[in-house]
C-alpha cells in the first residue's frame, strides 16, 4: 500500500510516498527557513505564502521521485531495453503516477492555521479529483512514526541511516520538537497514554529563544549545539524545575535563569534589555551559556524518561522530533539509561511528510476513520 503524505504545519512544505509504512520511496522537503532567519523565528504569513507557492511542485516531485523506477521496469519488461526516456518520450503521457497511490495522509494539526490550511486544502482537492481515501494526521503523533521507516528505495540518491527494525510495543516515546515536549507510553498502535508534557515552553522553543538571546542564528537548536561544543557545560549553574507530576517538563524558568545569568555575566542587572546582551557577551561567555543551558535542558528531558523506564519497563524507548537530532541528547541518554534508545536519521527527526505517510498507512491498516474530503477542517490546537 502506497501512501502520499503531505505536511505543512510550520515552515516546511513536504510531501513523501511511503510503502507499507516502512519503505521510503520519496521524501521532498522545501523549507522557507531562509526567509525567517532575518526575523529570528517563523513568520506565519510568510510561511503560509511560501507553502502556497511550493505545495504543488513539492507533491509532483514526491510522486515522480517515487514512481519513476516502477514505470521504468514496466517499460523495460515491455522489451524496450534502451533508455526508457528516449524510447517513450515523456512517460507521464502514458503513465499516471496517481494510479499507484492508494491513499493520501495530511497533517491536520497542531500547527500554524495559515500553514495547515494550504496542506489540508491541497489534500482535500487531490482526494476528490483523484478519488483517493483521505486520512487526517496528528503531527506530534506522526513524529514517532518516522521511527517505523526502516527501508529506503534504491532509487533515492540521499543516504538515510534508519533503524534496522520497527520498534516493538510497548514503546516509551519522548517527543521533543519546537512546539511539543511529551512523554508517551504506546501499548499498541492508537493505544497510548500521555504520561507527561511540558507545562509551558517546548524544549525546542527554549533552544530557539536562548539562541536568539545569544545572537545565534535561527533555528536555535543546531546553533546552540554548535556553540555548546566549545563551551563548559558546568560554567553556569542553572536550575531544573521541580514538577508535581514527575513525568512533566518545564523550560520557562530555565530560560529566565539564562537571561539573569547572562545579565550578571556582563555586570548588569535585570533591567538590561535582552536584545542588548548579544553584543556585550564574549564568544567564550556565549559558548559557556550555550553549553550550560543545553546540559540543563537535556537533563530536564532525560530524568522523566529514566523514571518511566523503571516504572513501565517498555520493550523499546524511542526519541522523536526535531530536538532528537541533538547528538549530545543521544550521548547523554545512552550514558544514563540501561537500555538501547532508537532514533531515526537526522533528516527525518525534523518536520517531513514521510512520518505523515507512515502513520497514514497504520490508520488505513487498522481501519481508523477516514476523513471527509468535502469537510475536513484544520485543527491548530490538536493534542494527543
Ligand atoms: O520537529 P520540528 O522540526 O518542528 C516542530 O514540530 O516543532 O522541530 C523543530 C525544533 C526547533 O525548535 C529546532 O531548534 C529544534 O527542533 N532542533 C534542535 C536541533 N535540531 C533541531 N534542537 C536541539 N538540537 C538540535 N541539533
Ligand atoms: Zn514537528
């Protein structure tokens, strides 16, 4: 079963074709991140306009990347052994890539309303005109399904470092992105319990805000990780929030503590505006702040995972979402936990449509309700 996934929840316009929830046939991601760098964060109107421009070319590329090889074999099996391009002219005149697509899966939420609308309207239109079943997908839930991708089509030129096998249930999943931080226990597909979540900022958001404070480029996660490599993670003592629910997270106090420590480092008090700090801090100070913040943020993430592992003894621990690209997080987790943790390729940690297609496959397989292409609405505040 081949599913076309469509994702437009934030600033990435993405489409992908995945077979049987595990084989990556194509993965196209067009990011408008360069347009947002000047503003130090995603500007919703710019993101929506950029989705509008990219959505159809991105979908077309995902279909073509995925389906050309099989057409090629169709043609060669028809005894035209020469270059199929020369013998057939434009193959699209003879073969419709849509013939091989069994269903469409699209991100319904959570995300920016204007961005979500573009993907959902494109998916609705295509579901109607191409007569394909449509599945509405929860973006945060889908991050975990990136880890179910275990194979890549030989025709894809990009390398992917994927897990050898799909994770086994029960799965303890730490989902860490720019908008969400959750610890979820999955008993099976669609049977899960949210053990804890952030009570304020998401961890990725905290990375982005601290990077902005230090004058490091957006997105902040990779910038902080890079600066932290040159800093001392014990240079500045920062607090870890104490939570009522031991599986919850909090990052807003940490962010304020970073601001106060930075003001003190340059000999100023709390009245110094945060946007003036970057010019006053030395390179060494910035690196030390980045390293100390990263260490504290990652320890905040890891402590509940350790407790949940001891309490629930899951078969597998997975970490998904943009922040799972952080190599220091991976190193600390393997040092702290007495079990193997499964991740996916860095390219599939951040937003993509392959994860949407993978979850779409399981929705189809487990007979989950289909979406009505005539009425499917976006759901910007959708929560697992
Ligand atoms: O999953 P994602 O692409 O989008 C959301 O669903 O939010 O996650 C984006 C977040 C951003 O906050 C970005 O700064 C963070 O992931 N991120 C990282 C790293 N790479 C991306 N955070 C820490 N370390 C990284 N290497
Ligand atoms: Zn995401």
